[in-house]
């Protein structure tokens, strides 16, 4: 075996189709584009959503709904989640860092503590918002429900 006798494996090299190189190539004339029409011309570009002249689906279907750009989204964390974390890891102080470390929120999420579940110990919980039942449950066991103030100094309910 010599370097000059090496060849690539059969079928591994595929030559591209050379279009528009004369009648003898078999791909001359219309260059595989068919006869006339916009698709045969250079620079053809079909509009997004074009359905061949038929009324496109985005115009056939009605518009509806509303997205409030001022809505504040919260990640809800229930009391039963706090209880299970307190039992498993012995945590009594819950704040944003504790929630992040345990994978309950990501970096910019706002937290709302919700009232599902029972508490069996006093917990100090710091969050952006509390439901009325959650706040009553936490304070009923002797814990504290601390509301985080926002950047502009307003408390969130």
C-alpha cells in the first residue's frame, strides 16, 4: 500500500449537482427550475405564511386574548414544601438564597408563599408575597412572615 494508491470508501464522496452548465450536462436550459413563473426567476422569495394565494391561516382565525405587560409573576411555594424541607434539612430561616440552593426558584423569580399544608414548627420566612392563609399559619406557630420590599420601596401584596 502506497500513499498514491489510497482512495476514499465507495460512496463516501458525493459531487454536487452542477446546474446551468450547458445542454451537454443534462442540467442546462431551465436549470431544474421548470418553465417560467416566479419560482424560475432569480431572487425568488416566498412570503412567510403564504399559502399559494389561499387566505392564510393567520388571517382566517380570529384574534383574541390579552397579555398584561404589567403583570407580576410569582413562583408559588406551599407550606407543605417548607415543612418537608425543614424536616429533611433542619432549616428554620427561609429566604431567597435557601430557595435557590434547594432548586425551588431561579435567580430572578419572585416568591409567593401559599397556604396548602400544615406547619409543625416556628419558621421565619422571607418572600415577596404571602397568601392570607400562609401568613396566618406561619405567625400562628410563632414564626415570622417577612415581606421583601421592591426596588422602588413599595411592598408587594
